[in-house]
């Protein structure tokens, strides 16, 4: 017969609370209000910032159209990825959605098979959203356009995903 060893259960101390700094009540609400006020004061600059990013996207598109290299694709991806993140922050969810669709296509499709027309459609849709100040997701036409672009990207990616 084998010897039976007694089971010993060890419970490590929970020191997370000490590391975090106590309870939620310890959060400085005044600091949160100051941060919110700072964001509000910057809102007037948001339009300029996102406008600059849209122009960077258009320039990256032009560079890609002129010479579709891996470096040009990376620049186009980076610009669209920036807009994907900033669209929601700056109050342009349709811009974020269209930029996400462009990122998805650029990430999934082989360089030589990226259709420039579909890239242009994404860039133009983003520019129109900015020009017409389409904020929120209540503009039916903009939402239908975003949905259609996503569908075209899905169609393009489906065969590509099957061959990878």
C-alpha cells in the first residue's frame, strides 16, 4: 500500500486591495471633474484634429495609388486605423466604422489584389461624413453606405480567407 499524504490547502493573501489603493470611494471625484472639463475645453480642437487625420488618409491613399507597395499599404492602414480609433472619440461613429472596414480589407487581402476602387469608396465616404458633419449613427444614408462597404469587404475577404 502506498502512503497517503495529507492534503494541505494554501490560500495566498489577497493584497490586490492594498495595491489598488482601497475602495472605489477613494477615487478623487474632483480629479475626474477636472479631467472632464479639460476634455470639454479641447472639443473645439477635435474638428481640426480629425480633419487633419482625414487629409493624412487621403494622402496615404494617393501614395498607395501611385505605387502600391507594402510600405504604402502600411501607411494607408496606419491612417485608417487612427481614424478608426478617433472617430468614436471625436463623435464620428460612421467614420470609425468605415475606417474599420478599410483596415479589415487592408489587413486581410494580398497587396496585389487590393481593389483601388474600394479603397477610394472608403476614403470618399469618410471625407463626405466629415464634410457633412455626420455625427452619431442616425443618418440612414451614411449607415447604409457603411453597411454596403462592409459587405463588399466581406465578399472580397471570403475567397481570400479560404485560400490562406
